[in-house]
C-alpha cells in the first residue's frame, strides 16, 4: 500500500518525521468567520437562530424549536427497538466503563498544621454539562457512554446531549445509549449552533458549565470560541495510532489495527514502528490484501497515503523514543514483554499492552475512556475522566495563633508587592 517510509538511520529522518507530524490544528479563516457569525446569531436570537441553522445544515424542516428536543420516552423507545445482541453489548460496555470511572473521583482532604489552622480541599460536581456526539459520517453510541458515564459518576445533576440528525433521521443506537447512560435531555442539533446553544443557552436549550465531546472543524472552532464562557475538554484533532512491533505479531492483525484509526477520516494518522524491515514489508502486503474488504476502503487508502507511515528503527528502545516524539493518542506495544518497555513511554493518551490488546477494545469496552488527547497534546493533557466533571475548592480556616503568624508573613509579602490593603487586611487579624 502506498504510504510514507521512514528510517531512523537516514540523515533526513528528523526532518521527514517533523513533516509527517505537522498536523497542528489549522484555523481555516472561512471556518472561523462562519463560526463567529453562527455563534453570535444564536447568542442574539436564541431558538429562532438555532432552528434556522439546524434546518439549513442538517437539511431538516422543523417548524418550532420544541421539535428539536427528544423526550425520555423517545430514548426508551429507541432502546427497546435495538436488537438484543446490541443491547447486551452496550450494557456490558456501560458496566466496564463505569467500573473504571468509579476508581477515578478526586478525593477531599483536610489537615491541621502546628498553628491550629485547618487546610483542605473540597470536591463538588459541575451543575450541568453538555456532551456533543458526532452524527455525520458515522453514528457513535460508544461516545455517548464515554462522555456521559464519567459525568454520572462525578455526580453531575444534569447531562444535556446534542447530536446532529442529518435529514431529520435519528440513530436508535445513539439514543438507546443515551437512555442507558441516564442522559437527562437530548437535542437533535449539531455544529457550531449546538455549541453556541449549550454555551449561552436559548429559550429551549439550557446553558451548561462545560462542553465535552469531539466534532468536525466547525465544532472545534466553536468550542474554541466559547471557551471561557464555558469549560471545554479539548480541541479534538483527527484520530491517531502508533503501533510498536518486534516483528513477531501476525501482520494481518497489525494491518487492521492501523486501519482501525485510518477508517475514521482521511486526516487520521496510523504509524507502525519496528526494527524488523522484513516485518514492515509483510505488514504492507497485508494492508494491500485486507483493505479490499473494507466498506471505507477509500478513506483508509487516503489516510494511509497522506498521513500514515512505516518507520524502521534500530531497536525497540529507539522505537519508544520515536513514539514519545509523536505523543500519539493511542499506542500499541505489540511485543513479547510490553511492560519492560512501558517505563520508557512518556507521552501517549492510552497504551495497549501486548499482542492481544488492539486499540479497538479501548474504543468500545475495555473500560478506560476513549476521549483522548490528539495532535501531540498527550505531552501535557489527559484522557477524559471523572475529574473533568469535578471542581476542587480550597479550604482555609485559621486559629487565632495561626492568624497572628500568617499576618506577619502575608503583611511583609504584601508590602513588597506594594499592595497596602492586602497588608492591612492581614495585619488586622494580628
């Protein structure tokens, strides 16, 4: 299959890798301007603007904003319509995601110091969150679970979901997953108009405190635009996977692991790193064979051709160093002793250890969240988790003795900063 071939022994490797990784989120001026207009319009005109933009972009014909909301009965009906096998798969995935999330909540603490002061941390959930579920090229019930379950575990009282329904057609699996996860309200809206409605509120859609979930370029630009008015999880980029192999895995498995991300869209990135040149060739041959069976073969070929790569390295240790430079969303360690390499891994959204752990398990049912940092953000960012839906509040309670001691310290520092009211406020307690 046509893809990029890199070798760390080549003098031009660093430049070639940098070019391959030049995937910084671009802000298309036309997209930015369109989003600015839509967000401002929804903020100014509320439901009327929301209805107009939804009808335009989703090719629908709703006559009132009230039609944009689906009832809990609609969600229950969607759940009941699902085949038993799909219901069971969703239930088991839900159980596993919740079991993992229940180990994540931040913990409050409090302690006393030698002066009799009490210091601590209080944990409270956000009041209301919005989850954006994509509904364009594919339907993602798994995204409903991954976004809603940690919010539920965090104790968020109200979860509002938005999902575009092109042509007015809803997806029963997405709505059924919302029913299973306990989503409180669902609106069939998408794009920048949905983000604006969640951020500022309309007559129909309540304003939320945080918006999570991936979307297209317009959704990403809208999240960037409203950040500050509300919190956001991240500005999600295209999907990514790096597979490190020692050459002993089935090349057909590895080929499909690479395709599992490439099939998302043409800008997705799939990279295989191995010290075994012959194995890289066997995987390339397996890719040629297995792509023929895929309904999304055209998307896969475009992604692999423009963004994919087969990288030869001199050792598995060097493979991990290359991966750290990539800082991928997903990293598979398809080797005999993955835990021996794990301490060297510094930057990855999620790590899949061993030959029997494909990234696809993480997308659906392993347990850890599949909303992960992309575009090298794994260097400084985290997977979505319960902590994204909780706030930490500092607690300070001073004793009379503690107040006298802190007054002297704070007063001196305030004087040094030229903030006399601070100094006086502190010394008053002495």
